[in-house]
């Protein structure tokens, strides 16, 4: 990095204004929080309106826009040697149904802000720089998260992605066609030189440790199980304990056992959550006859993840034996762990340190587009802390203008270093 | 009992036909079971239609009908000494929203069948015999079960009962007035000589033990708690275990602990059920922020019940300490145990034995009108087994014609003995 570029900083207010303006697209009043939230489910009219706004800004910044077959957008700033693979930055702007303004948008608008800053300062780079908007990252509408980046990276076939349908039976393909989003860039895409993504942490670790930047080690493996526990509904007052098949008790035993597995330390950095529980008939004086629970397992270590699943399945048999219920387990999601290359982590940490920002190495709990593009190229991520324990997927989601600017200044410097490197 | 009356039996087919015909009033098709169910919520038009049908049969049997202030019906067969207090038999014909044909109806129509049998055989009794239909036993519409019998017995004041409202704001008093059900019998009523009620078991114990008749010891104490567990919603992948306040884990710990309390045997014949659980936001990848659970405790021993509540409350404090949640407990129902007099239990057992029926002493898990009238007079109950683990409050509720007839033959003989006894 030259002496000049080391002093360049992004425009904090411009970044903030763009986050605010994009947050008005798909805005709604959230009853639970009494706050304005964002609802831009993938490939809805609101999502398209958000894309139009951002693509307009991209064009104003002189970027050349292309789309690939799954509707991912690539906005290109030419390099001095434009034949070289670009440094790709990006994220997504589609949202969950009760979203805030930061999830994904910071990565896309931060990429745009990097380009604007380079332009403002008349800085050219050896390699091109591209800003990506990936399609359907949240998976809320069509059921598969990181859908667009997974197609770009070749993990999911285009035809399979196009055939996915929402709850009204509308397919991804039909929506791409309706909005004219099918571009001429083939998938899988040509590997970029490197990929970088800045994202809000969506958790409490950075704030709890008083850190300004998270250097992301990788993305944890994720396994989702849906358990259907079949017992027997029975009168709470007239059915002795030994004649019960209590599906609610079985669910509780599994929940407590899972917590014990985490606390045992036997499965590395396992996280386990029973988030959903639906009792039937769900009445005060009826022993639950059927219970559905979900299990969310996360682990940066794939082997330890598998071991935890095996041991949990063995425990199901114990619970069946003890309580007389039957437990049916269905795997509804499963992704392997992704480790970002050490040199990408070191690169991010160096920029943060040189900017005087405190940082911590952290494993992403959520999936991200970077985890997909990592299959094509060296990838890295920058996390910024959020208030309120990093709450996300909620209108209370909030990262300060300073935290956002810190993350994008780190991104700017990392992009410059990658885009100008010899190899 | 004379040699003549010892050979008298009720008419099994007539009893069954009356149960079947009453089951057509308020009949509906139940989606869950694909069976015909019964829906006669108290003081609805369906309930009144059911009453009219049964009261018509009562009049045909020559009974003299009166009502009390809360709409309970008393159908009287005169005694040889009509100045003596009557032997009262009865139950209710109002139902839950998804009922079968037996709950309550067996006691009322069985009482009618006893009277019809006495008439058929030209048998008179020293004391009068009365058949009662009690108002709003289920408590489903207005929120308090055994409402009519509790007013008759003086536990609940008439004005308080009349002022109870359903979810549309319609009061008991308004419905009594609309249907012209307010009678001239003052409440509390004059104590009868004794009270007997035949009812389906609504549980699996008799069938599991291969017994034909349940001699009811009494009605268990019931305590209902509603627990609101306040934790903190958090991202399942991004929130380390030690930074969680997991309301779902707390609920599971309480559920498992309660089961352990039952199994310890330290609380006598305690039954405990967590029937309802509502997680918020109830999503696979969010640590439950708030959970509502209900606790249903039953115990024939009032002291042991109190001890279990105290120990459970102490455990809540432990859970709060361990998980960081806050637990708010609200008592939504609480009734003391009722013990039926030994001589009433012996009377029932003797009739069953003389009829060659196998029987078992059993504590009622559910509340019944007999538990209220027991405050006025010696009371007793006869249980008959049901199929499918005694499932009740469900269209699958079923007791065979033979089981129903067995119970009512026991009732007939017990009524004869009580109605003819010298004291």
C-alpha cells in the first residue's frame, strides 16, 4: 500500500445515508417492537425496488453491471490490467420478514462505498474490483439460504435452484424471468482473485469483549434436525405416570441433554439450540401426545459435529426406551464448516491493527455468501459489532455509524492490498 | 334389599339408545379423528336442546321437575315417606368442544334408567329418588368447572356465578335468563340423604388392571400453575452458551425436574404434567426468549400437594440462578382433595361384588359434581372403564354397552339400599 492510500478513509456519513435510504425500501411498522422494520424477501417487488436503488447508485459511480444466470449482480470497476481476475466484495440485500437495515446491506453498500472512495481519491488499482449483490441469501422465501452464491460457486445446480418454490408455489425461475433478472454471466462464475465481505456480527461476542472488529476464522458447520416425537395424549389427572407416553417429557429430556453435551466440552465449540417446540394438543390438562421440536447444531469442527449427531441419535433411543415415545428425526439443513485461509484472516487483522482498531478472531455462527465463494477463491470476512447483544433479524438490529465505518475502512484497505498485490 | 330387588337389572339397550340419541344433539364432524363428536357447551342452544330431550324423557317417566337458581334440574320420583330427604343421583350433559357421548351423560341417563327400571318392576322406595342435571360442569365456556354443583353446594355464591362471562362477554346470568332456566329452588339446596354419580373413568387404570368397576375413593386436589419464563432471544449460531438466557432450557429443566419429583415418591401419589408450552419467537435458529408453560399437579393428599408446590417454587429459584431467566408463577386453579366417606365406598364395592363384577378402589383424577355435593351429604362415585386408554374429551371416547350397564346396575342397587335404609 502506498503512503497515499494508507491515509484514505471512507465517507462515514455517505455510507450511513445509503444504509438509511435502502432501509426505507420495504419498510413496515413492526408491532412487537414498535419500530420501523424492513421486509424485502428475495425476488419480491420490494427486493427488486431495493436492487434498482442500489444499481442506480452503482451506475452513478461508473460501474459496469452484469448479472449471472441466477440474478446475482456484479458491478465492475476496471483495473489497470483489466484482464486479471477481480477482487470481489459483496453480500446481499434481500431480508427476512422482520429485518433491520444492516444484515447484508452493509456488505453491499460498503463495497459501493469503497469504490466511491477510490474514485474520490483518484486511486486506480491493478486488478478490477467488483461489487456483488447475491440473490436469496436469507432462504426465507424459497427455503435454501445462500442460494445465489451457492449457484455462483457451483455447489447448487442452476436448474435445482430455479425449481425451488415459495409457499404459494411460485418458483425462483418464474420470479427471475418475471423481473428480467437472468443475465449472461455463466454459472459457476469465473473465480475472482479473492472475495471479501463485511457483515454485522449478529451476536454478542465482540461487544462483550469490547472489540471493534471481528476477524472471521470461518463459518461453522450447521446441522438442523426436526424431531417428531410421538407419544399418547392422556388426561393429566387420570393417567398414572407409568401408563404415560409423554412426548413433552421426551422433548424436555432432549433439550436438557443437549445442553449437557455443550457444557461437557466433549464436542469442541458445539452450540446447540432447541428453538421451536409445538405441543399437541397443547392443553393444560392433557399429557402432550405429539411434540415437534427443532435442533440447531453449530460447530467449527466437522468431526466433532458428526460425533455430536451420532451421540444425540443414541440418546434418542434411550429416551424412547425410558418414556415409550417414538422419535423421528429429519435433517432439514446441513452445511460443512468453512475455514477462511490464514492469509486472508491475517490480511484483515493487519488492516484493523494499522487503523488502531481492537479486534478478535471469531467464528461466524451464521452462514454467509463468503462461505460459498470460499469454494472458488480465497475468501475472508470482517465483522462489526451490534448493540443489544448483536440482535439481528429484528428491527432492533443496530450497529453505530462508527462501527459500520470501521468495518468498511478495514474493507477498503484490504481491497487495495489485494487489488494491487503482485500475485 | 329384598330378594325381589336383588334380581332386578336395568335395560342395557334402553340405556344405550338414550346415550346414542342424546349424542346426536350438538353432533359435529370432527376433522382430527374423522368421527362424529359432540359439542354442547353449557347454556348454548345445543345444551338447551339436550336438556329438553332429557327432561322430556324425565316427564314421560312421571318425574316431577324443578330447577334451582343456577339452572340445575332435579327430577323427583316420590318416596313412600316423601318428607324424607331424597337420594340424589346425577351428573351433567354439557360438554367440551370436542366431546364424546359418555362424559356426564352416563350419570344423568343412568339415573333416569334407574328410575325407569324401578317403575318397570313396580318397586317403590322409602325415600324419594331425584335425578339431577348440573349446569356448566365442564367450565369450558365460562371458565369455572363444576359451576352449577358448586353453587348448589354453597361453595360458589350465586351472584358470582351469574356474573361469569364467556369469551364474547355473555354472562351466565344472561344465558340463564334467556333460556328461562332460573328455578324456584333456593341455593344452597337442602342436603339430600346421599349423592351418587356414575361416570366414565377418563383414564386407563381400570382397563390396565382388567377391572369392571371403579370404587371412587375421592377426588384429587388440583393445582394449576401458569409459568412465564423470561429469557433473551438470541441467534442460535452467534450466541455462546454462557451469554444465553435460554427460556426454553429453563422450561425443559422444570419439566424434567417435575417428572423426577413424581418418580421420587416423596410426594405421595403426585401426578404432574406440563401440557402446554408456547415458545417465542419459536424459530429453529433463535434461542427462545420467552416461554409459557403450564403445570398441572394432582394429589389425593393436600399436605403433599402443598409440599410439592413449595419445593417446585424453590426449584424455580435454582433455574433462575443457573440460566439467568426470570420465572413468574401464577396459580390459575386450586381445589382441595375430597375424600368420599368409607361407608359410601363400601356400599358401592358391595353392590359390584354381589353382581360378580371385579372392582378396584381408585382416586378420581378429574373434578366431578360429586366432589361439590360431598360438602352437603355423603357422596360416592362409580367409575366404568373406557376403551383406548380411557380417552375422553375426544370423539374417540367410548365405553361399551356392557360397561355402561354394569355401572348403572351398581348404581341401581346402591340407590335401592340408600333409599330404603332406616337411617
